[in-house]
C-alpha cells in the first residue's frame, strides 16, 4: 500500500509528544546505563536492561548499541544461558535490519536459531522467523516472506498447545499471532489482493475482540490505519475517515512516531487536492517527525510525499530538492524505492523542460523495472531448478537402490542356483521398467524446464523492450503532443504493462502450483457477488469488440471454496472467451444448481479448437503464445493455472470445442 492518509486535529499534540519523548528517552538511557554499571541487578534484570540499551541506542548511537550487544552476549555466555544468548543475537539481527545493513541480518538470525534448535522454545523460534519475514518483506521478496511467516504461525500454534497443556496463559502467543497475521495481510496488499488482505485484518480484529484483556500493543492503532487504507483503495473515503482518526489518536497517545509519520502522510495525500495549504503543513510536520527518528525508510516516505505535493503545486525546484535527498539515502537493493524515485525524477525533469536529465533517469527507470521483473521471477525459477535437481537426485538414489537389490539377488542366485532363475528374470525386467519410467519422467521435467525458460525469455523480454522504446518515444516527444494524444499514449502503455504483469502472475501462480506452495483457503461466499467487479471489467473488453456478454445465474450462489482462486479461474475463462471470439459474437456465463453442486460454464461463439489443440492445452511442452481475434497476446499459462486451481477444489475442468463453432468450458464446485 503506497497511499497514506490521516487526521488533522492532533498536529500540535504530535510535536509536543515528539519532543518530550526524545528528551525522556535520553534521560532513561543514562539512568539504565548507571544501573547496569552498578552491578546491583539480578541476572534477569541485567538481560532486560542490556536488550533495552541495544534497542534504544540503535538510532541514537550505533556504536553503543553494538557495545551493549557484545556485553550482553558475553554475560549470557558466562552464565551458560543459551536462551538469552539466542535472544541477544536475534535482537542484533533485527537492529541491523532496521538500519538497512541487510548482509548481516540473516547471519545473526541463523546463529540465534541454531542455539535453540530442538529445545522446544517455540515462541522464541516463532519470533526469529517473524523477523526473517519482515526482512524479506522489506526486500519485496514476498515468497520467502510468506514462507517465514507461515513457519512462525506453525510454531506459535505449538506454543499455545504446549502452554494450554501446562495450564499457562497464552497471551504472548496471541500477541505474536496477531502481529504475524498482520504482516501476512501486507503481503496480500502488495500482491494487489486487497479483499483477502482486508479479510486478514478482520481476522486479527476478531483475535483482539475475543481476548480483550490481552495487550496487543501497537496493533491497537495499526489495524485501524490499515483498514482505512483498504477503504481508500476502494475509493470509499467516507468509510476510511473514522479509521484514520482512530489510528492517529491512538498512535499519538502511545507516542508511536512511525505510525504518526504514516498518519500525517495519509493526511497530506488526503488534502493535496482539496486544501493545498493544509497538505503542505501536514507534509512538513511528517518530515520533521521522521527526521527525529532518523529511520531512512520513514524519511523517504515523508520526503517523497512532500515532493509529490510540490509537484502537484507546480514548485518543481522544491520537488527536485526533496527527491534528490531521498535518492541519496536509498540503498541500491531497495528496488521498489528506486522505482518510485526514478519515476518521480523523470516526471520532474520533464515538467521542468530538462530533456537530457529526463532521458537519463528514464534509462535508470527502465533498468530498475528490469531488475524488479527479474526479482519477481527469481524465486519461481529457483523452485523450478530445485524441483528438477530433486527429481534427478531421487532418480539416482532409486537407481542405486535397484543396483544394490540386483547384487543381493545375484548372491541368492549363486547360493540356490537354478531354483531362483525365474526370480532373477523377474527382477531384471522390473529394473528395466523402473529405469525406463524414471528416465521418461526426467526427460519430461527437462522439457518442462526448457519450455518455461523459453517462455520467460520470449514473452517477458519482448514486452519489456517495447515498453522501453515507448518510454523513449514519450521522453522525446511529450512537448510536441497535445494532452489528448499524451493521455492516449500513456493509456496504451499502461495496457502493455498490465499484459506483462498478468503473464508474471500466471508464471508465479503456475510455479507455486508445481511446487505445492499455492495457498488454498476455502470459505463460504456468494459467487455471483464476488464476480461482479471482474464481470464489469470483462464486459468493457467485450464491448470494445462488439461482443455481447450474457450472465445467466441463480439468485443465490452460496459456494464453498477458495474465493480468490475461483474468481481468478472464471475471470480467466471469460477473458479467453472474449479474446478468441470475433466482433459481433456472444460470450455467456452460466451458473446453475445441479445434483452435486453448482455448475459454472463459459460458452462462446468464437473460433473454437480442434481435438488435437484441446489435448495439448495442458501440456507445457506444447505451449506457445496465442493470438486473439483482435491481436491480443497470451502465453497459454492462464488455462494451466486454472486447471490446477480447480483440481485443488476436487473438481475437473471440462472443455468442449469445435473449429469455427466456439467453445464450452466448465466445472462443478461444491455448494455451501
């Protein structure tokens, strides 16, 4: 989520609390240092004070933070306290992550985890994986982040069961569960899966409502802010405003500087159009608070919002000043941050008439887009490679086992002679069959991998090159084009990007399905209601080709399944039907009750398919880019992913088609 709003009424309180907190924190640190130096504290108190000094000094004096880390580590090792030693290493990994020193994060976390491995301290292990997830999330490595968070939740569940069996309270586990669930909601939002992200937020709210005596700390004000962001994305500002105000009020009451910065940025964006003076006031206040925290990410967030406010007001020099400051503090591996900043620099220089500078940053922008595309596919490629290597290794092991069995059999034959000849023959035939089977499987895996790489190199490289050429054309001609031409050009560029993004998601979804990592979360929901927004989008595409889209559905379609998967499948089937139907044709979506559930069918009057084409639809080795009746591009991955998703529901995707007579694709899903 990159849009942030919040409330206006507490700006003065914000500044008073901010100044007061910094002075109070400084006094508290000196007092804590004196207590530690006195040597009058118990071991338990010493561990707490050391951790406090490490953490509180992290943005004030990193040398002191590191000094107290070494002191804490030595104290734990002296007392042979493995758990506290692990906590110390974990805290240091977390501190380096906050500082952006990412090379050191996993080094410390791995050491911490190794110390407590197998000791059944589940909550400490869970917190370690939570910090790993946060680290991957900051790098926009969503796959690894989600994996780390899921491991954390599994460990939290073990901790709750362990404590319940000992009749101990589970408050700490509930707090950790809520925080990890919140981070998972962020992943869904980064994937533009806003509805599922909001469902996750309301699940957290339920945990908090069911346990009113538990102190959920910062989530008390973070959750309202996140729900506000959801409503803003839905363009429902009237519903968002109460949550924004609650978020700001609770963050101020708790002196939560980070949340204050987010709140002020939301407020700046909210007033940018309707009250420019207020927008500047809130934007500058946000930057002042961020500067007190000295956190690079918060500084860039506040300064970027202020820069875009200057762009909107026409003060391009001020916008350039703040954007340059953000670029100076942004790390090279912060791809998303660089993407936003390079895009802003292209816009600012273009508006200022600095053509050469605009072209330079346009090239930087193109390069960073290529890196982001590579990062998005990197995890999928790695998993495909791992699957290939694993299959190859399993084949080698199997062959070794067979070879061992063969030698044992020969020994038996040598002892019993001709009596065992028949058994020997049987075993030899079995060996041949087994090897033939596994060799065939390995060849299929090789073909799949090669085809996967070919599709990536062809279907992703060409659109990216086309986008680069389009951006160069834009940078060179934007002055000569009128507003209507410029808007039309940008609209087509966005469409091209959407097509490429759709392919990336198809590739990632397919890779998840192949490696068994596609999340399946069935719920009860109204299928027709869930499809309304997507049907409207498909209908717009159909109208452009003069195609009539008909929806024939029962009044109430309560189904049980994964909402995101089923909507994705039906949307994909409708898009395919429109893509391969000529102008003036018809596409019909039928949803009706049958004996064993709800039947969903997509029919069209399009070009149709031969029996051979249908047979090769789900064979990756036979896949190639398909062109629609209006020149639309596709990779063939979409239908493969649909098949995987439907099979997760225990159903089958059925296809009937004939050349020149259209197609009929459907499946049956369980009713609620």
